[in-house]
C-alpha cells in the first residue's frame, strides 16, 4: 500500500487560506494558543494528544517528530482503515467509537484532544460527547476542533455546520471550558485548571460525578469529574521538559519519569 506523504496533505479554509501541509496547521494551533510555534507545546504543558479520526496519521506523525506522544483513534471502516494507516506509520492507534460508550482510557489522560473533520456529531446527545472529552482532558487541557470547510451562505451544508457549532458556543461554559481562540474553521477550548469554577456554576449546569471512575467501556456519563479526584493535576504545573512533576511522580510512579522511554507502559 502506498501512503500519502506529509506534503500531499493540505487544509483549506473558506477564506481561501491554504495551509501547506500539516506543519502549517500545527503552527496555527500553537499560535492560537499564544505560543510562538508548535515547538513550544511542551512549554504549555502539552505532551499527550488524542487525535480522533486521524485520517492518514500526518498530524500525529508530526506531533511525534516534535517529541509529543500522539494516539490515533478512529471508527471501523469497511473500505479502508485510518487506524491501519497510522499503525503503518509507526503511530499508536486503535479502533474506537464513543458515540454510546466511554473510551478505554482513565480520566485525565490527555493534555489535548484533537478533531479535524472527524465526523463526530458534537451537537448531539445533549452534550454527552463533550462531557466524555472533558473526562479525558487534564485540567488546563485543550480541545481543538477543525470543522469541515464551510460552503457559501444558504447552502444546506453551510447551515448544518453553523448549527453544529451553535451548541459549542453555549455548552462548554457549563463544564468550565472557555473558548480561547477561533480562526477560520479551527476552534480551541481550554478546560479550566481553577477548582473554584466548579463550585460557582449555576444549579442547572452539568453535575459533578459522585464516587470514583467506573471500569472501562461504561455508558457515557451525564456528569463531570471535579477537582476532588487525585488525578486532578493541571498541565500548567509542569516544567517544559519531558520529566514528570513531583505530583505526577507520586501518582504514576518513578518508572514513568521519562515519558519518551520506549519501555514506559503507564497511561496518562
């Protein structure tokens, strides 16, 4: 099988702007986060990225090249597998779908969750899919969404996209997210690292979960996990290196002190 190379991938916006490959796209995300370049992701506390619907794996491969740990997850495809392509590029990848059930990762496992044209109906299920992203994100983590290219006003596709984004302008506040940047079709939300946000929310907002995390493959939960969890460690408390903070070492153990060791088997 012949795989597409990075320079064969392009992202085009409705405004006519074209990103020459995944490097420009990654740099745009970094700049939207207030960074000088994507080489500063580590300085912002971003080390682990879940790429939903990873396509040809180009974005994940680029993240690995700048010393981030990227995991691809995509649904089963009878005509061809994004997961197979990612695996052939040497990226960790698995088939998964969280339309009805939680993904098989512990809470607070990722610093960033990325979705570029991943086909997830974020406006459905009364925000349950966004609640699952919230479960996966560490405090201070980022949710990056790049929507499909918009069509001219008045088209059915353009109307559908605008309707899809409307709930995303309202629901994130209920789970203590804030929209920190929007450029073209890319939106970036940040999960709060401020524990007080959860106590100051309105009464009808999404409730906090009671008890500890359930086992894997549970049904999507209608509640969010608050700062009472022992895994509540904001990503901004890290150093810019790959070394774990003292709080992370206490939680995960010294055998994971170097995130990029091939023998490291822990899950974040």
